[in-house]
């Protein structure tokens, strides 16, 4: 509309329009739901829209979902990282493990300072409500959690613990193989996966071999 007073052009804001005024809000929500099941490129191709248009409409949908979910107030959190590109470029992801949804994404790296930003945004009161933090054995995650939520118990995930145990067992096996000679050395050779396997997955003969190998290594 042309304003008679100032001579400028005025745009009327209509509630049913999306942030992009070429489309309705209902259409933006439909595009966002489609993007939750398919890639932005596929949705753009299906609807005959530009990639950036679909991405903008998806962002409006995501903002609406965040507003509906409300501010997070987690009690049990999971802290992990994702690789965004090659050459070890990571971003932190924090999830509420009780509601099973991601609540925070880092924008820089997986350092202690980056995770401290999450706790700063959460605030001292909500940090005090955290009772358990599940993470891998990455030291910066532990340091930031202890500093911001000292009352929270820290639980390391089983995968990383088993990896360290397996590495320690393999180190002992290699040391014993280097120490022994002859028949004893030949017996240890090839027992790596026997020692690392679960007992119920081994045959009776393999179980006996694993026991003998363990006894020899601990003598």
C-alpha cells in the first residue's frame, strides 16, 4: 500500500503468511514436516521450489517446534560429538535422555569451553537439576560438567570402556608373546579374538584354550 503521508510503501502483516510472505504459514509447516522425512533437495525437487526457499521454510517449522517444546530443563543428559566434515572437525550435541531429544548443538568444536557455553545457556538453577551426565571418556566433557554441575554423576558409555579394556588386554598379550618362545609362544599366537570373545560365544574347546592362555599370561 502506498502511504499518502510519507509517500512510502507499507506492507501489511497477515497472520496466515509465513516468514517468507510468498507462502502461507500452513504451507511452511507442511514443507517442514516433509523435510523431517526427506532431504531438502528432494523436497525442493518434489515441490518445484528453490533449495534456499525450502531451507528457509524448514527453519520456520523448526523454530515453531522449539517454541512448542519450551526451554529444556534436563535431569539426565547425554553428551556426544558429531563429525561435520573430514579432518576431525566436530560439533557437540547434548540430548535430554529422558525426553529422547537433542536440546543443544555446539557451533565451534568439542572443547571444554564449547561445552561450557551449553551450561551457561542452561543457567545455574537448571544446571543444579542435572543428576546424571552420560558421555564418552573425552576429558574436556568431564571437566566442563564437573565445573558447572558438580552434583551430577558421570557415567561413561560402555563402548569406550570396553575399548580401553580390550586395548589393555591386547597389550598384555603382546608383551607375553614377546617374552615367551617356542611352544608357549605358538600357543599364544592367534588367541586374540578368543580372549576378547564372550564366553557364551565360544565352543568348549575355545573356552579351555582361553583359560589356559589367561593362566599362562598371569603366571
